[in-house]
C-alpha cells in the first residue's frame, strides 16, 4: 500500500522501518516515507520527522528544525504532537526543561475537553514523577483499561510502591507485570527479568540448579525484550556480559554487540558504555581507529544530551578533532557544555524507563 502511494500506509510503514530496522538504510527510507505521508496530509508524520531531527538521525544535526516542526503540529492541535510535547516536559527529554506543573496544567485542560486514554497515561506520569505514586495508580489503571498496553509496567510500579518508593504491595506489582507481559508490554517483561536477577542474587550460591534455571530465565526474557528493540534490555545484556553478572561468563564481544544494538535505539547510556569499553581497551575494532570510534560515540551521546559524552565531545573538539561537526559543535554542544555548573556531578544514574516517545503504544 505504501508503494502504491497510500499516505497512511507510508506513515505506518515508516514507523515499522524505525522500529524493526528493515533495511540497511532504514533511517533514510523512513524519512522518505514520512515525507510522502506528510505530503498526503498525515500530520502525525510531521511529529515523527521532528523526533528524527531531535534525535540527530537526520544530517546535518538540526534540533532547531525538530522544535520548529513539533511547534507547527502543536499549532495545528495535533494530539500526537501534544503527547510528545508533554512527554518532553514531564521527563526533560530532547533538550526540554522539565516542568511538571506546566504539564499538569496542560493535561487538566485536555482532560476537561474529553476523555483520552493517552492523557490518563501522562497524568499518571506527572503524578508518579511528582512523588505521588499511589495517586498515579488510578490514572495508569484507566489508561491500561482503555487499551494503552504500555501503561501496564508503570501501573505495576504504582501498585507496588508507596510515595516513599518503599514496597507496599509486592503481589500486586508482580501480578500486574504478568498481566502486562501477557498483553505484550515489553517493559513489563523487562521488569520481570529484573525480578529474576534479584532472585538470583538472593539464592544460595550452593544451589546451582536454581541459579542455572534463573540464569536461563534472565537470558530468555531479556532476549525476548531485545527482539522488540527495548533499549533497557540491550543495556542490561551488555552489562551482564561485560561484568559477568548473574553467573554469566564475561564476553566483551557480546557486551559490545548489545551496546551497539542499544545505541541504534538512541539510548545514550549504551553510547556511554561503548565509549568506556573503547577507552579501557576492552574491545578491538579491527581497522577502525579507536579514537575515531570514541569521537562518534561522544558526538552521538552529546546529541542525546548525555552530559558525560557532551564533555568528551567538546574536549575532543578542543583538541582539533570532530571538525566535520564544527557547525553543530559551535551552535549546540559548546553552549551546552559551558552551561554545565562547575560542581555538577556527572556520574549519577540519569537513565530511567522512559524514552523519546517512539516506543510508546501510540507509535
């Protein structure tokens, strides 16, 4: 249907290209399909293109164009644009300033206009991130009941934790994850893998049979998640093989391969791990120059607003490298680097279950 020119089919097929990497040039193919869809009147394609610009998937890097496209769709009252914009200000994604009050005000206005399960889901996100975890449960539940499969993992956390992030209902947490996994929510499945990891650590080291069974469950579950290109699964698999966690043998090649796959999903932490492995001489890249590879990790991480890699990219640029990205460095990364407070630590875990919006059920 896309080949025949159907604009909606072009949009859907472009999403499949991005999610499943159908061709070697899936980024280029997706962009062309989105542009055809947009020309045919599919406004959501404009939002998808905005995300590609914001993620640095379109060269030259031009997040300003991404912001412009997103603003245009917001002005056209496109709901997908509103959804992505709200995700940006709830989580501070794509260079936006985190502003929970503004997100809550917008959501309350949208909810007053009528029911929409996506606004339920985002209302849960606002409350959860504001520390009102127990209150967020009802909104995630409404979203899940209305068909937002992605809400199940969040609902499980809201059911399982109190406002102090302490366990209040373990059985409710696990049961909700099981329900979400049955309905196809890959984040719920990932959380079940984390439960198996914790169970492995709590098992008697002499109970090799139980530990072997748990190791198999961990691997199978994470590989299932990775088949859906969940960035968190690639990151954890990379860590497992890099550090030899949960009884797995250290395998730097498998670790690298998983980090690479995670980086393709625009996961900044995977670029960080690749940079670390290169800097520590943990991996050999054949004919590829190590410093060139590190520079590419750094510039990609900087585009994704990873502060450690932003610093690495700027320091490399100041040494006379990355000159092919001079315009980008001068316009975006140097100002961001100079805005980092001198006393800000860069070793905190800033990565959570959220993403750029592409993984969500909407897509």
